[in-house]
């Protein structure tokens, strides 16, 4: 092994510039890959943090599990029995959670639950002066909501407490307020689906950083939303639950379903479309960036092929005095791994430095209208797993590139080379 | 002492001691029978060697001469296990080369045969001493103090004791070829094969290399077969083999013609 390492090292050292360029190619590929993964993962982590701050971790939905089962059973029977239905076979399936107060009491008794609040969403048209905008009024219990989300912390102007002080108070999303041209203290008019109108006073402007909230949502007292939707005092569109843990919510979700008889979703299920979008963007980016590594691998193959072509005579000599094919193969695979390993090491170091620099001195962007998330600062996730994984990928690519190139070396027939050289 | 029997490993060891330790041995080191080799393909194929029979005894210093294209180098490569005959067989130290696999053949070349080529073929990244020790490295040795001392001694024997740390490019053509000779001897081979070792040297250096071969042959009873165009070499060797059109047409031993 020492001989193999020695010969491999001398080959590389005899072409310092070429070796350095090959290592630089791998290092660049690794560094760019790690930085991109850190960037994309940072974006996902940033989005998730924002989401978890302002959304309930679990949501009890209006959909009753019993109703679902009844519908499924009837749907199955209808296939064979030509049953015609003029309306769904449940007495009242309006999308509300009924008996919400009793349900919240039951939910509070479930271990792992830290906060519960009732919410009612009402589709309205909000108008201020001559400007009207479609919006969602999310009626909440202002005090209970503090145990469920950190919405209160997202109020940039005015205060969340205003909702408790004023029954007709509204905390309006920042972009929605901008479009309406309204500020704290202004009075808006909300018209619900039932045609009922209600005057609201802006007590706060919220900036959650999430487009879904800031562009079209206003938070009001629960009773206001219930009234505009024509719902009763014990009805809501959802029950919002905060759990002790953020991840691994499946057991609690099932428990809540059993306790309430309603369908329950975790925050990941509720936001699956957005999370999936980020993951897809991330995967596409990784694939594109991964090609940089593949190109670097081709650089190694190219470098080794050049050495092998140049060293064909030396290989023949080594073979003539006893080096086996396996030993010759090992000499060049070691070179490939050395180039790849050194490049991966330097690349990891470079990426770590770049991530540290841009974390200390972040790049900032202007917020974009209509963005899913208000991403105004480059957020980099720095996880040792990326380094280990990408360095391992670089080594595998290097080994494959070396094996690709080394086939020629192992095919060298000493006598043919020596006869040609004579 | 004649050593015979099926245990060729023992026989080889005895031979080695015979060559390098002073014990006299006489069994044939190399036996070739009916060697035939065709080169080229299709219409361009031609028979380079036609039924060569050859036996080289231990301690012989033989030269092989013949015009260009007569098949001298081809024969040498076959005898050294670097090439495979189309027909016939080669046995070194009692082992038929055709019966061993590729890796075992490489090991046999390493342990039994030393090669010197027309070009020195030194590895340019390694010093003279490292080049000499390379065949020992190939079998996992060459790192001990004894091996190191042996390499230095060989360099001393070829007159390059003070050049051990020089790279090949820092040596003259004659010096490079002498390093190649030392490398061929480092494994204490049973048979030293040389393919026109002075072909690229001026007459002064050629004479030095010849004297070196002669000295090695006398000191160690080293069996040597040299392909050469050099008439002086041929005239002064113990045995002169003549090759013409792929056939062995002459075999002379110290004035005796066979």
C-alpha cells in the first residue's frame, strides 16, 4: 500500500499546476453545492419558522369523521343500487365546528396540549373610503390566541391588545392595509357573505412575513366573524391547538381526532402545498448544482486520463517487473480519491467560511409583492450533515471518475508499449 | 550440485543461492520449446518466430544476434513472460509460464527475471535508488535497512554510489542505463534479460555497460541473455545465438559451433 501511495503521490506532485486546477474544480463544486443546500434549506427553515410562529400546530377542522364515513358508505352503496341523492345525507353539513366550547375543554385535557383557541373565518369585502378589497376575517379569541400562536408579536403598528379593548377592533395584514390605504385608527367596513355589514376600527397592522396572512387577512374578535358568517356563538371554522412538540405530531393528531370526532390536521399537512413547493425548488436546485460536481468529476477523469496516457510506458515498466493489474488500478484510484478528497476538504472549508461570512454580514433584499414568504434576508442553514454528505458524494464521483479513466491503465499490455517504445 | 524434482520453489531457491551465494548449480534456468509467434492481423499477419528451441543453463552469459526484424526482441519478450507464444512453451525455473495466471506471471517476472531495455525506462519522479528498489516495492518489500543497503550496494557496483538521490533527468544516458541494470538485479533474479542495452549509448558507455554485465556474470554466476547488434559483445560472450527470419540458425559456445 505504501508503494501505491508513494507512486500515486509522485504522479500528482510531478504536475502541481494540473493537480491544483483539478482540486480547485472539485473544491468549487463542493463549495457551491454546500452553499446552495445551505441557502435552500435556510429558506425552508425560515419559512417553517415563520409558519410555525403564526399558525396553530394542529387544527381541528369542521369535517366530522362520522360524516365522512357515512358519505363513503353511501357512495359505495350508490354504485350498485342506483341511488339518487338530491343533497348530502346528513342533516346539516355546513363547514363549521359546532359545540366548540365543549370541544376546547376536552382538548385542553389531552396531554401534550399547551393552548387551545376557537377561530372563525369569514369571507368579506373590506372597504376603506372608495377602496374595496376581498379579504378573510379571521375571528379569534385574542387572549386564548396568545397561547396558540405568536400572532401578537407580528403586530408591527398598533397592538394585539386592541382587539380585547375594542370589540370592533381589527388587526389588518400589512399589504392589505397598504392596498386599502388604511392605518391604525382608521375605520373600515366589512360586508360578509350574508350581506351583513360591520364597521371595524384598525387597532393594529400585522406583518407575519407570510403572503397568505399579510396580503388578505384581518384578525378580529371571534364574535365579529361569527356574526358576519351568520354562525352561532358556539360555532367556528376551526379549533386551533398548540402542542408542546413541533415535530412528531401524528400520535397527538390521532388522539385529538378520537377526542373530538373531527378531522385534525398538523401544520405540515395544512401547509403541504407550500412545503412541497419549497422542496421541489430545492431538489431542482440541488440537481443543477450537483452537475457542477459531476463536471468536477469529469475533470478528475480528464486529469487521470492525461496522466495515464502520459505514463503508459511507466505503467508497462511497472507491470514488467511485477506490479499486478490491481496494483496499477489502485495507483490511479488513489490519485482520483486524493484529488477528490483534497478538493472536498477545501470545498467544505470554503463553504464554511462563506456561510460564516454571509451569516455575519447577511445579504438583504427588498420584499416582493405577492411572494409566498417575505424573504428579505439571506438566511443560511449550516448543518454538518451537508458537509459530510456532499464530501461523500464528491468522493464517490471521484472514485467513479478514476475507475472510468483507469480502465485504460489496466488494459496496458507491457509488450505492446515496450515494443512501440523500442 | 544438481537439484531436481517436482518442488520448483526449492529448486529456485537452490538456484538463487547458486547464483548469488556461491553454490554451483547446472540445471537449465530457461527452457523454450517450439516457440512460434505471429504478429499482425489478417493479411498483414506474419510469423515472426518459427519453432524456436532454446535452453539456457545457469551461469551462462549468452548473446542473441540477428538482423533487424529477425524476431530477437519478440523472442526475448516471450522468454521473459511479457508476451504469450502462439505455440510452444517457455519454462523458467521449472515452471511453464503458460500454466500460471496473469498475477502469478507478474510475480514470477518480479522474482525470477530482471529486464534491461534499450531505453532505460526509469520512472522520472523517483530517485536513482528508488528506481532500483522499485521491483522490491512491487512485492511489498524494499523498505528495510537491508534492502536499502542492497540497493546502495548495487548502485555502487554500477559505479553510481554517489548518485543515489539523483533524479533520472540529472543523470547522463550511460548512468541512466546503469541504474536500469542495478534495478534489474535488485531482486537477485534467476535470469537477466537485456534487449539491446547499449543501443542508445556511445561506444564508451557501451563498453562500461558490457564490462558491468561481464562482472555481474562472473561475480554472481548470473545467467544473462542479451539481444544485441554489438559485434564486440557477441564475440566476447560465452555463447552466441544467431536468429534469422524467426529461426535459430546458430549456437556457438567459446569457439564451439553447434
